[in-house]
C-alpha cells in the first residue's frame, strides 16, 4: 500500500495544478446552473404542473451536461506521462522497484480517484436539484457520467499507448503528434461516422446518444454503462501495463 | 538475502542497434569492488548500463546482478540497487522533501534519516524547487537518493561528467565511505579517467562495443608502460609487445602491454608508467599501425 501511496502522491503532485484549475472551472459552471434553481426555488414550485415538467426536463439535461463535463475532465489526459518522458523519469523508472503492473495500477487508481471526485461534484448538483424540484435525475446523471468518462478514458488510453512509445525528449514531439492525431481521428469517427437506422436516414453517433439518454434512468442501462466503464478501465490498465513492460529498442 | 560472489556478471552480451553493436561483451564486478567503466563517447558504456538495468532488451548473453537474473528477478533486485544518471531524472517542480515522500514508498529499506543526513551534508535547500538547482546540486540530490535505501549495488552512468573538481572530489569521497564495509559495490562509467584512477579497484575498457581490457586497476597500470624511442627504433620492438605506436616530431611513444618484460628486452630505452588516460588512448588506436 505504501508503494501505491507514493506512486499516486507523485502523480497527484505533478497533476495537482491541472486538476485544481479544472475543479475551479467545473464548480463555476455548476454554480452558474445551480444558482437559478436555488434562487427561484419557490417560484418554480408555484408554476403550473405542465411548466414544472419542462423545468424538470431542463434540469435533467443540465445534469447530463455537467456529468459530461465532469466525466470528460476526470477521464482526460493529465499530462503526467508527457512530463515523465521529458524529465527522464520514464527511463529512470525502469531502474526502480515498482513493476509494470504496479505502475499501471497506480495510474488507474489516480484516474479512479479523480473520477470519484468529479462524480461527487456532479451528483451534488443532481441530488440538490432532485431535493428541490424532485424528478428522476440521479440515474441518468450516473449513466451520462459513466459514458463520457469511459469515452474520455478510451481517448486517453489511445493517447498514452502511443505517447509512451517515446523514450526521450527528442522522441516526444513525434509520438506526441501521432498520439494527438489518433485522438482527433477517433473524435472524427465518433462524431461523423454515419449510421443507417430505420428508413435509411443517416445520423451521427452523437445524435444517437441523445436518443439513448431517454432510457438512461433505467436500471439495466446503468448496469450496462457500469459494465462498459469497468471494461474501459480494464483496457486502460492493460494498455498501460503493456506500455510499461515495453523496453527501449 | 542471497549470497553472491559478483555484484555484476556479464557474459557474452550482444545488443544490436542500427549502426552500432555491443559485441559479445563479458566482465564481472566482484562484491565490494568499485569498477571503473571507461570508454570514449559512443563506445557502448551507456548501452551496457541500459542493458544490465533492463532498460533495453539484449539480443543474446546473460546478465546477473547480485547473483540474480536481471530480467527474471527484476522486481526483487531493483529494491537492492541504485542508479545515478548523468542528467537528473526528477521533475523540476519537486523539492528535496517531495523526493523523500516519493522514494519512501518505492523502496522498502528507504531511510529518511540517512537521506536528510546527505541533504544536510551536501547543503541542499529543502524547500527550493529542483528546477532551480545547479548541475552540481542536482547530481548531489540524485546521489543522496541513491544512497538512502541501503542499495548493495550502485550503478552510475557518467555521474561526475560536467561537475567541477571540488564537487567531484566530494562525491568520490562519499563513494569511498559507501564501499567501506565491503558489502557494497559500484559500477561507475566515465570518460574522466582521473576520477577512476583515484577510487576504482578495477577497470574495464570498452571501445566500439567491444571490451578491450578488464581487470584490477593496479595490475593494469603496472603492466602497461610507454616506451619512448626514436622512430627508427620501432622495428626493434616485438609487435606482440605493442598496443599501438604514437609518433611525433621528436620520436615515437610505444604503449607496451608488459612493462617489466619490455624493460628487460629494450634496455636502451626509457619506459614510463602509463595512466588510465594513456592506456585508453593507445588501445583506442590499436588498429592503426602508427598514429600521432
């Protein structure tokens, strides 16, 4: 446990600035959305039932929006690997006791800690909104958070998998560009790849996600997103483990 | 803890790169010894060190560290070795205390007291960011970290390069203390032979990926000599005795590989003792008939 504490501490110290900035931005965004609900709480409850339904829907969409931002921040790259290659720590770490599996596990731990932290921030909004105006909001928020953090983690897995092929500062630029290009390519595929549905009408995966959101509150959907999240975490761990196992040419 | 005779055992190691081959090298570093690993830039010192630390995979051969296989027993033996590189591999934003927090968990035998003792001895600031350290301070910090977890083997790659003589001397003194109990060993690569001349028990010369010479420093220094003579005297020297010949306007200097025997055979010449620098220089030019 001492070993993991050291590894996570190191990563936290290196990424602290990044996460603090992201937390501030996230909290500002959350405040912007939660303030009107708190301030207008009584007037919202006095609205006719039809309007309350619309307001509830808006708040649910905002919760999904916050879940998406939180999930993205938690899953995205924290630039530690890039700093490790540039400083020479990556090469030095081969001479240190932690094994490739332990290092991969500590990377995953750091990710999960950040994901838990941002999930808590997202759920604070969802729980507060639910307490004020009611409605089913928690399940869809969790689902959205898990989906977006899984997607962000897939991006990071690809990015890190490629970036960690670099062994020195000189190679960092080359692999950094390739890794970024792979990320952009994946983004392009996810957002522009046409899918044929029903009458043959083409829509993007992004559009399709909006349709899926309706079913997000259902228990089975949360189970599926949780399973996908676990699989993506496992994928991240395996890619990091294999990357750390790989030796210089 | 396992018993072992050689802290490092390298047998027939080959590592091929495009344009460079570490060619079937073999040498041992006995327990309790400090081995100087000498060679010019690009000779293969760093490749050898990266191979034995398993930073890079070798194509063939065997490497044992502290009596264990360098790949199979990697996890265990890396708790018991320490490494110092020519450049500090720590992030600029950390300070001395951060490094203690990091290494405390990584090494089971990490000792905060020893670490702080070295930090105080080196007069390193505890809260200043490493990025603001001078080259000498960075190297001292790396050495403090390397010596604070009771490592049995210290591997150093050009650790004293670029340091001023005062700092180098201070660091060499620390290494002598580290070796004093006979339980610790050092492999120290350098092209600054004067440092190795001061502290090494053994030396290994490497050039173009091949080991030229390995053995006890005193024996190597005693056996080699520089025979000074006129140019036309060269033909009188048995080629078997010659490492290489350096010529200049005043005559020739011949590196002989058996000084005592040469003294007997070539009585009408002067044979001076050779330094490690001389030996390296003459061996590097061994393929040329004469060089200047």
